[in-house]
C-alpha cells in the first residue's frame, strides 16, 4: 500500500494529499493516461502483469491494493 500511495503522490498535482480512501478520479483528478502510468510503475516494481480489467471496480488506492493482492500471491506466494 505504501508504494501505491508514494507512486500516486508523484503523479497527482502538488498540494493534493493521497490517502488510501482517496477517489482516484474525483479527489486526485487522475486521467486514464495517469492511471496507466501508475499501473506500469506497479508492474515494474512488483514484477507482475496487471490485467487492465481490474480497473473496472477500482476507485481508490485501497481498492487497487486489494485488487492486486491475488496477482501478487499468484506470482510471489502468500503476502
């Protein structure tokens, strides 16, 4: 979760505070290209492939973390 928040803090406008329950679009103003940048950063850091369809149900960093958990466990074992 910390890495997701750190990545987001680097992507959003300065002055915005990123929290686990921040809405990616409404609170943080992320456009689709920025969300894709975030996914690429996470894929590189976590060494996993993230299916784009997980974004359908993701609105917050916490939800993104929860959606990534099964992929991390599949590729790296129980975390």
